[in-house]
C-alpha cells in the first residue's frame, strides 16, 4: 500500500527508513517497521488510495480463434 508521510520538520529533505523526503514530504511503500518508526517519532502517516486495474477482465487477443493454427493436409 502506498502512503504519504509528512515529517515533523517541515523543511526536511533527506532519506529516512528508505524513503526520500523533499520539503518534509515523502510518498512510497514503507515496511511495517518503517511505519511504526514514523508513528513513534511524530510523522504524519496517511494511506493513499491508488487505482488498481480490474482483475476480472480477460486480456484482449489480437487474433481470432483459429488464426495461426496450421491445418493438416489430408493425404489421398
């Protein structure tokens, strides 16, 4: 899950727990340990909703059924 994290120091730029902060903000997928660290140290942590592709749809095929299949020649 993606999170938006705001550092307690508004102008902070650097890396904490594997996330790059710029002007006090970072967006990424931190580990559970990193989330716990941020919460213990006064960072604001907010889950970000991301649009997920629908899994139920079949992928489109370029060929119609039967195309690309080789027909066996009948011997007489």
